[in-house]
């Protein structure tokens, strides 16, 4: 007689009150009165490399082999009835790598849960804090530039109009040439001011295919820089996403054009730009955890970004190129941030990579 094994029972869906925990970037465990695990979110499964099924029903001491620092944090939170954070905790499951974590233990008032444990990588915590500071600084910079642009825009029209009136009264070509310089420079400043103000338009979302956007960007760049090849390495299985296609074209065009300008001014024997799309898994964007996201990498083999500029390349009016306005990457970052995404840059001589991460879900930043 052959025994038939029953299929493994799938994990029960989390209660409505816990569904929000599934979107968190932090790893979360819920414990009952006996300190047994009753719930883990996907970020915790990724962090500890253990499934929900293998977590559930096990005591915290059993899982982590005692972990006196963790147990002390739990005891303190239980004793005081308030949250307690252990800033430097070394923790790991048997047979898994040891992790350096920040852990916050919080009492909760729920029918079956007594404690909530929240874990973050120390380096992830530092990265989040750094990104928060950068976001605040960039927001302040954008507001400063925006206010300054408004102040500049008003008198520009008067300067241009006065130069035109003066030009009509002059009969010497040399003097007329001077007024034409004034008009041309006023027009250039007006264009610059309009670019400073343009990123503040709210995105208009629709369903788009990112590869159509990238092909359009490639065509625009190669029309301007025909000697620089742009190679496409696309994952055609990627789904469509919600985005403002015009803003996304402008953001990616600014990055690719920057790469082309760096290559055109260098002595690289075989210049090349490569655009790559892939699925990124388990990423945090705008403080939300996403199981999957869209990754767009734009790589060039140019001279690289000078070290003194690498931390400031997204700031307004910072440029490593003579005659550059320093607005291209600022506008790109603004548009990507409005889509709930991020831009990172890694650069050494011979290889610079800008990586754009965008949520595949309809969460709009």
C-alpha cells in the first residue's frame, strides 16, 4: 500500500492589521506571551534567510540560540512597558552568517501579539539616515534655486525689452552688436530659469513600457553624438509600469547625455554607453520595501567623475564640465524621486554607472 503525502499547508494570510507590515523595509517579528514567533514579514524572511513557516511557533531563544543582548532588550521592554532600542546587536540563526543589527523591541496591545521586534542592518540604518539628510538638503537647495529663479525671471524681461528699445535708437553697427549680446544673454538666462522651474510639475501617470522610453533616449543621444555607440541590454520580460513618460525620458536623457558629453571630450579609443534593464529584488525605495523593482543601469567607459564632485553631483549648479549648467542630474533626480525611485552613482576611471531604481507597483512617490 503506497502512502500519499498531503500537500504542504500554505501559510495563512496575515490579518488585515498586519498587512501593512508586509510593505515595511524593516524586518519585523511578532511574539506572543511565551515569546514564540507568530508572524514575520517578508523583509524578515529576506534578512534572516528563513521562511515564515520555519519561523512560526518557535521561541525566540530557540531560534537565535540564547542571544543574551536580544533577551536583555526584550526583558527591558517588558519591564518598562516602553520601546527599547539596542543599537549594536550581533545576531544570527544556526548555520547562517552573523548579522550586525539595530533592534527595537516594542510592547503591543493585540489579541495574540505581545511584542514587536524590528530589525535593521546597521549599514542600512546609516544609509537611510544619509539618504534622509541628502533629501532634506536637496529639497532646501531646490527651494532656494526656485525662489532665486523667480526673482531673476522678473527683471530679465525688462532688461531684454530695454535692449530692444535701445537697439532701435542706435545707428552704429558696433553698438547694435552690443545690444544683441544683451538680448542673447537675457534669452539664455530665461532658458536657464525655465529649466530650474520645470521639475516642479506634478507627474502625469500612465502605463508605459520602459524599453520604449530607453529606445527613444538612445535615438536622441545618437542623433547628437553619432560617433558614440549606445548598446542596449534589455530584460524583455519586465512588466510595464506607471510613469510619466515625458519626465522619465527627460531624466534618463540627462544621464545618458552626460555620459556622451564625458566621452566626447575624452581620448577613449573605443567609447561606449551601455543601457541595461533588470529586475531588482528586495529593495527599499522612499522608505518602503519592495519585493521587486525596475533597475536601469547606464554605464560608460569614460574618464569618471572627479572624486571631489562625487558626493555633490546631484546638487543644483554643480558641474564637472566647462560650460555645463549643473542642472541635468538635479532634474533627473527630481523626476525619479517624484516616481518614488532613487538614483545612485558609482564611478572610477574607465567606468561610471548610474543606477535608477523604480517601483514596479503603482505606488507613486
